[in-house]
C-alpha cells in the first residue's frame, strides 16, 4: 500500500480550509486506533509545510494536530504495550500524532522515515508497497495475528457463546441471577421507606399543606401507637439492610468463584489449543501477540465476568426498577426525572471517553520512560565508554516532561469531569425539588413521595453513569473474548489421524517419496525429494543456506505436513503414526540449544520425566558434561538461568546432548550441533556425538563439512532439490556442488590462517 492514500471528501475539504489552498499532499495515511486506544480511523496528512492529523466525523472532519514541519526536530515510531505511536519532537516537546495497532507497525516505521525526510527537505526514501489486511466488511485494518474486527464484532453472538461455556455451572449462574434480582429489589425498597416514614411522622394525616407538625396526635395512646409504627419502620429498614449485607457477601463470593473458574477453564483450554497447533501458526505470528491471548485477553475476560457484566446487569435492573417505582408513585414527576437523562448519559459518555484517552496517553508516556531507563541501565557501560551521559540525561528529561504534561492533562480533565457530572445531576435534583415542592404545596403528592423521589433520582443517575462507563469496558471485554474464541477455533493443521497407527518400537527406516513442501503454497521449499535411509545409517545434509536442509528434518519430526508425496517411517506414512509415538522416539540437538529455567537435572530429564539420578548422571557422562557440572556450586541442582544464560555455549550444548542421550531416540537429528562453539568445546561435543549416533538412524546438518566425514552418505541439496548423493570421497571425485562447497571452505580457511 502506498504512503499517499486517497483522502476522503470530508478530510480533503477540511484540509483546503486549514491550509488555505489546495496543496499537493506528500504523505497521507490512515490508522486504525484513536488516541484513547480504541479502534477508530484517523488520518495523517503532510503538505509542504505542515503535518496535520484529522478525525473523520461524518460529512465533516475535525483537525486534531497542526505541526509546522520546520519545528520538527525528530520523528519516531515506537511500539508500546498493545499499540504503537507515531510521535514528533517539536520545540522541545513530544507530540503524539497517531496511534496504531501492531499490524501496522512496519508501515508506520516507513511513515516515520518519510515524515522525517520531508521535514528536513531530504530526498524521499522509496516507499515500497505492502499488503495490509483490512476487514472485508468495513475496510478497517485488522489487528495483528487476528481476523477479528472490533468495529464489526457481533457482541450478542459472542456473549451467547460465552454464556454457553458456563453450561457446567448453570446452577450457580441462575443462583447469581436470582441474587442480583434480590439485590435490585432491596435497593428499590430502601428509598421507598422514606415515604411511610415522612408521611406518618412529619405530616398531618389527610392534610396536604405546608404547616407540618412534628407530632401526629396528642395523648398517651396515640404516642404509643406512633412509637410502634416508628419501631416497625426502623425494624423493616434494619432487616432489609441485613438481608442486603448477606446477599452482597454471598453474591460477591459466588460471582468471583464463577468468573475465576470460567476464566481458568478458558485459559487452560486456550493453552492446550496452542500446544496442539502446528508450527505454521506460530511462524505467522509474534510471540508477544500470542502471549497476550493468554494474559491480557483472559484477564479482560476475568474482569468482565467478575465486574463489568455484573455492573452492567445490576445498573440496568436498577434503572428500570427505579423508573417503575417513580412512575408508580407519580408519573408526572417521573417524567421530569427521565427527561434530562439522555443529556446526562450523552455527556457522561463523552466526558468518560475523553478521560480514558488522556489516561491512555499518560500510561503510554510512562511506558516510554521505562524503555529509556531499561536502555540506559542495560547499556551503562556503552554510555560511559562513549561519554554520552549528557545525551541520556537530555533524553530522559524529554520523556519526563512528556509524563508531566500528560499527568497534568489527566488531573485537569478528571477534576473537571467529575464536578461537571455532579453539577448536571444536581441540576436535575434541583428541578425535582422545584416541581415536586409545587406538587406538595398543591396537595398533589405527599412529602414522603417527594423524599422517596429524591432518593430514587440519586440512585438513578448514579447507575446511569455506571452503565455509560461500563459500555466501553463491555465492548473491549467482548472483543478480547472473541480473540480467544478465534484461537480456540483455529484448525489444527498437523494432528493425529482419526485411527492412528501405534509404533512403540521404531526401527529407524525413513523414506521420502516425491516430497514437495512450501511454507507458502506459491513458494515451494522442497521439490520432488526422494530419499531412502536405512535403519542405523548416518546421513549428512549439505547445501547452501536456504537449500531446504532444516525444512527436511522438520518434515521428519512432522512439524509440518507434506504438500505432495509421502514420508514413511518403518514403511508407515508419518501422518498415520500416532504423534506421541513418533516424536517420543526422535531426538533433536539444535545449533542453539534451548534450556528451560530450572536445574541442570530437570533439563537433562525433560524428555524422560521419571529418570533416576543415576540415569541422568550416566547420560551426562556420555555427553562429556559430568565434569563441568560437578564444578558448579550445586552440581546437578544448579540453576541454569533463563534460556540457560548461566552456562557457556558449549556447556548448554552438552546438556542438550545429554538430554537426547537420556531420551534414547531411535532417530537422531543434529542441526549444526557444533557450529557455535570454540575448538575445545567442539572436540568434547564431537566425542559425545560419536557415542550418541551409535546404533541409531542419524541425520546431521553441518556447515563445517569436516564434521560429516564419518557419515555413511552425504545428501547435497540445492534450491530444494537433491543435487548429489554419495560418500565424501565419491562426491569429491565428481567435482560437482559438494566439491565446490569444500573448495570454498578451504579458501576461507586459508584466508583466516593468513590474516591470523
């Protein structure tokens, strides 16, 4: 997609108004997120002297920013938590121009470069086109890693499906619903008690005028009767509050359990689904985006079940109940209550959305300070080495000032928002005082009715504001829920056959029959590959980077399924073999071994969880790892750190080999197992590998061709096809592809020897 998009008519018209002439646009792009983190459209338009930001609003457009290009000293595109921001530095301040979702991050990196070039009158970088995914319905950009369009989301459908997941807990769900009704009824009874209290004790029976008396009738009997009525009303009041207290506690506990339990079920189900999805799913998505499904989206679901949904339902019931009670007491006075409510609701939504946007900006600026601190503290040696302390101080001060400005805006808006809403509700209350007071004077209603109305109107407007505020939270929560459902509904491309073949003792025979495969159908990586590997044979895979070596071993592990042809293990198509039987008998040693954060013992026994300490030590000895492990403070109980960071590369590799030895695989795959270690470590690893490959089918990839001399056969791949097959000596005699690779390595070795 080009960086100059056709402008909508509303924006083109507003641009003509603000620019004063029909200027040619040098940059015009739209984004998918507004300033408050909500999905919405905004436009950046850059002319010869200004950068404008417009918000489409029906037939008109609103200009949000106008920044002179001559004042721009820097342009950056930063990715924050969940979204990115395009910002400019102008006159010592940082201005957020646009926010965008993760799917548009590459695009706005180009936009930032283009805008900076325009502001400096430099030659524009070439703007290559890109495929941007848009919603088929509304045309908006889709968030990264998902096909869910928040703007087109069918919230009712999502809510129905979510409630369908509560089927095992429907008994508790109905109980919670009943408690909500009881709680709502109680909240409606309490204001009504004002009516009998006021009418019985502050108004003469049957008379509606302003000369109220504080006693009903004189006489001892009348006093006792009045006291009994008073005690009855007070007891009812206390009983209602006690019931309300008990209902609130039980409902809160039950709702919390139900919401947390449902979130737990979905989180477990989501993680199980992710574990079963093919690698192709993860290849196309960023890990952070996938993690957010389990963390942020399930967290939003938990908040929705525990808070938002309850607030939404209770507020709706209370509003309806309050209206019903007020209309029952006096429909004329009730109309005066309901009439201003749309205005209060509209202003509440408007104010609250603006307040959320300012809060979003505030947290975005805080996240940038965290990024600056992380860079500065992590790179403190580099800062000192190049004497850049003043630059880092200036950089930090710039971010701190941005936080200060954002915080002032939040506090100012908050201190304006809440008093304004309170003023609106007080105006409505004052109106009821006036209209209701006139009705009392003319004996149309009793004073108790007016007091009850005042109590209902307070709750009515409070619940109305809660309902308006929860609408955004409801929308966000349902969008997050739909993203979870999207993962749960993802088709498992590589899975067990409906009637799998169980092979508990694989011999190790592997055959490729006319195999074709491509990560993308239009770009095949393997093309008509046919290989027959005998049990116990060692095969070396050789070829340039991108020739298809790693893809070939991925196919054996069945990380992906073939596009055409077959892969057979012991004469059985791998797609028919039970996945657990196949992978449990394949051992893999990678170029960059991955160690989990735990002890050395736990990492070695990862593939065989029930291994004894003796078996672990025996595997470590075979991998030449036992000696260095004993030198560690805690021996086999030493922590390896995140990704094995407390160990050297050679030590991590030997732990990985020990893990493979303990697994005792029938098929062994070595993917550049010695390419990233020094000579001494390589020698120890080679000794360990020599023990490991005995009596098992081995497929090894190595760029150091000398490490493949002991292979029974070498398979040379070129452009996804088999170019040559044979032993080292046979291939050298042919003077083909393999011979050229060997000669190139010899020349490089000679050059290094001379330079050394």
